[in-house]
C-alpha cells in the first residue's frame, strides 16, 4: 500500500510543482495544460504496465516477468511469487495424485471408480482387462452399458452390495471367474473391486474331486473286505474256500496300502519346499535294477530290453527311482503277454548344443489315444479304470512322475499309438548330467547292453 501512496503523492507533487512553475512563468492556461500532460503521461504509463501484466498473466509459464518500474515492479514481483507458490503447490498435489494412481494401478485387483450415476470415472488396467474396457475411451460411460452381463445388471439394480457377486466372463484368453464387490462411498459414488478367482475355483474343484476320488478308491476295497468278513462270520467255509477268501481280502488290503503309500508320496513331493538331494545316480546300475524289477513284475510274459550309455544323473535317488519304477511298471502292466518293454538311458551330443540326456521306457502295449495324453499326469486320471485297477494301479503313478520331474527340472514326453505301444521319455537338463572325465567314453559305450527274452 505504501508504494502506491508514495507514487500518488509524488505524481501530485510533480504536477503541482510543474504547473506552479509554468503558471508563474506563462500564466494559468499553460499551467493547466502541463498538469493535464503530466496526468496523461502517468495514466498512459499505468495502462501500458497493466497491459503488460495482463499479457503476462495469460501465459506466465516459462516467460520472464515483464520489465516495470516503481509500484508496477512491486506488483509484477508479487504476482510472480504467488504464481510460483501456486505452481509448486499444484505440482506437489499432482505428484501425490500420480503416486496414488500408481499404487492403485499396482493393485492385483481391478478397481473402478464410479460417480453417482454409475458412470466410470477411472479404472485401473486390471479392471480394464477383467471387463474388456478401454481405460481412456470408456470413461464417463455407464458401467452396466459396458459390462454387459445380466448378473451384473441385476446386482447393480438390486443395490445389495454387502455380498460380492461371482460372475463369469469369456475373454480372448479363455473363461474368467470374477468376484466383484461394489463399495458405496462419498456422495453416491462407488468403488468397484474385481478379483480373478478362476484359479481359486479350479483349485477348489480339484480338491473336491480329489477327496471324492480318494473316498471312492478306498470305499471299494473296504466294501469288499467288509463283505468277506460278514461271510466268514455267518457261513461255514471249507479250509480251501477260507484260504481263497483270505487271499482276496489280502489283495484288497494291498490295494489300499498301495493307494495310501502313493498318496503319502504325492503329499510329500507336493509339500516339500526343499530342493531334491544332489546324489549321483549311476544310471547303468539303475537300468539294471529297473530291468530286474520289470522281469519280476512281468513274470516271464514279456521281452525286456535294456540299453544304457555312460553318464549319471544328479538328483534325489528315492524320488527318481520311484518315478522310473512307475514308468516301467506301467509299461509292463499295459503291455499284453508276448510284448516288448525297452528301458533305455541315452546320452548324446546335439549339433550346436550341449549333451542331451534321456531316460525312456517304450512298450509295444495297448497304447493311448491322443486325446488322453495331455491329462495322463492328473491325479486319478485313467484311460481305462477297470484295467488300471485289475493290474493293481492306483491312478497316481504318473502324477508322482510329474512331480518328481518338476523338482528335477526334467521334462516328460509321451508319444503313443493305440494298439501299437507307447514311449515315455524323461529329458534331463544338461546341468543334471554327470559325465566321466574321458571325453569320448560316452560314445564308446552307446551300445545295447542286454536283450532278454523271457
Ligand atoms: P495307473 O495306476 O492307473 O496306471 P498312472 O498314473 O500310472 O495310473 O497312469 C495313468 C493312466 O495312463 C493309466 O491308467 C493308463 O490308462 C495310462 N497309461 C500309463 N502308462 C501307460 C502305458 N505304458 N501304456 C498304456 N497306457 C498307459
């Protein structure tokens, strides 16, 4: 305020002094003209300064403060300072908002903010993916117009938002099950959360199937055993019949024991967070041992062929033995009498790459139709339930194989032709292969070791 008063006093003093001198020298009229000229000069200078201020205020960003003198210099300086303060405050708020939006974007859940009329104000990328929205184009659109789903429409119309809605959506990448919950806030606005529960539902369905399967598998032998016990109690049997019944009971209890053993093995493999042991398995010995097991299981009904290259595997002995035994046992069980089962360990060098180490079990058995192959490693998945049970299968063998191989970063390949036979190949990563020190030993030993016709 003070500079304005000083300037006004100065102007008036100047005007009075100038017109006083002129009046004393030339009379009243020239003095009045001088006073007017001074006043006009001051008004002109002020107007020019105002125009410069206005022009500057229109786009002050980046431009320099216009030059000014006296009170206008003060006005310009203060306006510029206020502007800078305001700009830094806006910048701070913008940074805060940006961080807030980044946090909402980072959420694994979908988030949609809606106004009082259920129009979309903002949504994060997850929500856009869940509902097929375009986070920019679809703003200000009604949620129910964009999320075209009868259940969602009914949920929004009923306005009962205390429980979430489960809603299925088909996207380009498959079917999604979403859990959607609307949370009203503020003045009629809504926050909508969406969560992809497809995997949760799948796991839950698997758990239910698993419990049902285990119960079923145990119930059948239990029913048989209970029936025999009843018969043994109530009826008189000859010693021979008694022995036959006891043998059948034994068979059923063996079946349950195998099932429980396989279940425990699976539970152990699935629940073990530790890396498998790093033992070195002599694969030649392993193939010999598997060959002996195959012969025992076959009881002379099959031709068993063995071949093994030089080269060992680093891994957990019990786990790998269990996986290989399962493959061999399947080959014998699903190959009719007179068929051939071949157990092979091959180590070869591929062009331009490292060594490839493969354990394979081939058979000339019943084979598997193509559509079953992707599901064979699922727990309790069997192509022919009756045949599997008859041969003492639990339906868990290949699930065990899959888990063991996963833990060893190995891969299972299955190729098969119905009626012609199957090949189950386990390929180990190069880092699990242990080669002897002599570089050409592997080549020298790549010969079939044994061929036994039983
Ligand atoms: P199972 O105890 O029933 O043999 P697995 O998990 O070991 O259970 O195998 C799953 C299913 O895969 C078997 O029931 C069988 O239908 C099929 N299968 C596995 N190995 C062979 C094979 N070598 N030849 C034909 N079918 C096989």
